[in-house]
């Protein structure tokens, strides 16, 4: 399952963003940030206690089932009175959730988390980035393994000269992405793909901000 991977902002940054606001409503999410333990029920409750200790008035808190879908507006209505009493909403969700809530709530919003990447859980408590959404997918030529996210250098031709016994020279605990790609292509009898020199990447395939109209 793919998740938005987040980490909580520093206490100092959150305090700076909340400076001048005294009445806070806190919002978490029951999906990605619950799984990564950055914005689920325990984290929202801990944030409430911390802010109360700093003299903030917490008008309420909520962990929405999903903070970034079309039902967000309906979920927020349940807490309408508490939200109306707040000066600001502190959002403990990924950036998608923050922007969704901001679109429905006529309140100042502050993100309590930084969104790092889209990742997949590979073992208990471990999430690895699998896609940077670069807009120029080449995994059809690399055996389904993305070198842009799996390789520390983002190489589209590899391996580099630093790989050692199948490990990355930057992180010796990490498998070399291009060794994995080679082994996968060898197993599929398609090593011809790895012998084709790929052109330098265009990291601006889609204009910013991105938009896709069906």
C-alpha cells in the first residue's frame, strides 16, 4: 500500500507558526499519518497536551477517517462549532490533507508535518520511497525498478563505479539499485535493455504546477 510519508515539524517551527494565535483546533488523519505515527490519535492527543502546557486553548481535536478525499467537508461538519471557535487549524496530515481542509474551512491552517515522499511499507515501521512522480517513467526498461528513486544518485544509466558487492557506496546498508535492476533483467532474459544508453533526463516533463485534464 502506498502512503504519503511525513515527519513532524520541529517544536520550534510549530511554535513560530502558531505565534499570535491562542485558540487552536487540531486535525489528524486515519490513514497515512496514522500508519507512520505522525498524525494519528496518539500524536494528536500528545500535541493537544503540549500546546495546552504552552498556554494555548484547544477548542477541539479530530482524526478524520481520510483527510484528503471528497468526504472531508462532511467529516468537518461534525466539528463545526469547535472549529468556528478556533483562530487557527493545526493540521497533522500530509500536504494533500492540509490543502483539502484549507479548501473547505474558512480558517487559517498550519501544517504540523512535512511531507517527504510517496512510499511503500517494506517491513514493520520501514517505508521506502518508490516513486518521485517525475513524469517520465522508465521502469519498463529497468525491470519494474525505478532507478530515479532507488538509486541515491538518481542514475538512469548504471551501475556507477562505486558499487561494491551489490551495495551502494553512499549507504553500505542499501542494495545498489542498478545491481537489482541487472539481476532482474538477467532473470527476465532482457539484459539488452541495460546496454542501451539512455539520454539525459528532462526533469521538467510537465510544467509546474502540474495539471491533467481528462
